[in-house]
C-alpha cells in the first residue's frame, strides 16, 4: 500500500508465520548537488618474479554519520525508550515506553550491498517504492541472504534543512504508530529480526532512507 509518506511490504512466508515484513516510505532531504559515486583503484603488488594487479573497490558512504545516528534512534525505540523531538532518547533500554527488545546489530554487509545501493537508486531516479529492483527479499537473496525473516522501512521525506532532521522526522512518524500498532512500529519492535542494514542517499533535493531488517 502506497501513501503520501510510505508503503509497506512483507515476506509472504513471514505473514503466514505472523512475522510481519512491513515497509515504510518516508525519508530525508538533501542539499542540491550530485553525491559522489563509488569508485575503484588499481595497484600492482610484486611477488618476487611476478607482479599481480589488484583492484580495490571503495564503498562510498557519504552520509555514514547520519546512518549511525539512525541506528541510535531505532534502537532507542526498540529497547523501550522514546525518541524526543530534539533527537535525544529518553529511557534507552528501560522498557518504560514499550516492552524491551534486544537492540539490533548493524550489518555492514546489508548496508553496503543492499540498503545503501537501493537508497541511491531511489534517490537518483526520484522513486519511492519497494519494487524498483525486485522486492526486498529478492535484493537480499541476490547477495546470498536467504532467510525469509526480513522487513524493510523506507523513508522519502523532502524539504528539510538537513538529512539528520529529515531522518528524525521519519522516525518520529514510525514511532507514533505505537498507538495503533502500525506496520513500521511492528518492524522496529519485532524480536525475530536481529540485524539491520541502513542506507541513506541524497540527490538534488531528494533523499532516501532505506532500512532492511533481517533475522
């Protein structure tokens, strides 16, 4: 279902097992300009009588600090704390505002291979969809992750002064779903997921936030 702020998508297998795989669309804004792209460099290593050419691909993470900020937000809410409008966490790991669930661990692999590349695709093409390159389960399987326990939250939010404030705004929307047990909230609180990949990309005035939950 696609709305003004987001959408939800789930693994069919997970729905049957009552493990919701839900997806949200809301995201971050960007400053004007094209973000740098991933690159590769080549060097030669001597092994005595022969030389071996090595190609090293660098992973571009222009908004890595904001991705780390978002990890803090999602784990605040997940562990029973409450994210305030200024971005601080009240009651981290306390279970005071909702039941305690163990914090998600960041997966660099999922971030680098799934979440961030998809965020870049959405931003550069001006899309806000879970199905621009297969569904989330398909994208995970392409890189060898075959569990059916997955979910995806996507943020597509424009018009903010910075990516950080936009990500915070998106998370506050997700968190507000506690009152009716909405899909984004259920993803965050689902103990079946232990890992999260986070990707943020900005292109022109568009920013996309992609979070892939995996267990």
